[in-house]
C-alpha cells in the first residue's frame, strides 16, 4: 500500500464522530488511570480527540494523527493536534513528554521499529509508554479459530476494514517492546468477551487472566543503558 493510499484510507476511515461502546469505556478508564495526572502527554493516533480530551483533565495533552480531518476535529475539542505519520519523525523535540499514549495504533503500523524508536525518543528518561492493541489470543478469537472461523483477521482494506496489518499476543508484544528499550511495568486487559456483539463480557476474568482479554494493555518505561 503506497503512502498516498495509506493517507487516503485513514483520512476517510477515521474522520467521523466516535461513540463509545461499553467495552471502549472500560478500556479508556484503565488508560486514564495508567496515564495519571499532572503529566505532559502525547496521544499518538489521537483520531478526533475524544480520548485526548478525557486525558486533558489534569494533564497537558498534545496529539498527532495521519488524518487531516481527524486533527481538525481534535483541535475543535481544544487539543493541540498535528498532522503527522507516527512512522516518520514526530514533530516534537527529544525527551519532551512524560507519557506517550498509543491506543489501538500499533496494529495499523507498517514500520513498528521506527514507530517505537520515535516514541522512545520523545519520552523523558523517566517517562512512560501506555499502549493498547487488540489481543489475537483473546478468548473470543480462540473460540472462533477452534470452530474454523476467521478470528477477525483482515485480508484487505475494503468494505468495513479497520486497517489492521499487525496482530499481537502478549509474548510477541512484550518481545517487540523490550527489543526497543522498554521494560514492562504493568500488563492488564479490559474484558473477556463471550459473543461478537460485545454486550456479554466479564471485567473480572480480564483482570485475572489478561492473556484471554479482548485488549492487551501495557505501561512501559525506558530501560536504562539501552
């Protein structure tokens, strides 16, 4: 997929108003706690600024997104947002942010190495990365695979595709983060789903068995001497 096609796809796919589902609310509440208060925060892939505006309660939040329309919507919410490709150089100096939040972004990323290098660059030495991504080994996806169904893996960018090109389980995500100088401080999940509608789920099971949860949620810090 050429760069201009990528820009066009995300510009169209992620430029509308977003309504939270019940599961979204669970995930976002966890993220808000992990980010904390009194921080300078970068929201990578800020979309229309919906989550950024929640993080802005008690924090200074900046955002970047590939979609011009999404950035425009984020700015309307008062977020200092910029059009930027997270796989390229981020428009910020080194060691600028206390926290970088990358929510549901890395699964869209072609060059995950460059993506994480830039995130690490803009983080302060004592900074944190809060990252969320769909779990390929969730309970629901394992069940689908067991009965011979596609476990929500996208084969093209047509129809209602979200644009996912990377798929992670706990170990593969941890290995990637550690290879780029991050140590994992927190690992959790949001819910364990029991159907495709997202209406039947358990938060308790996700806390007890996060590797079965819908979303992999991690907070990492810079490894010293990397």
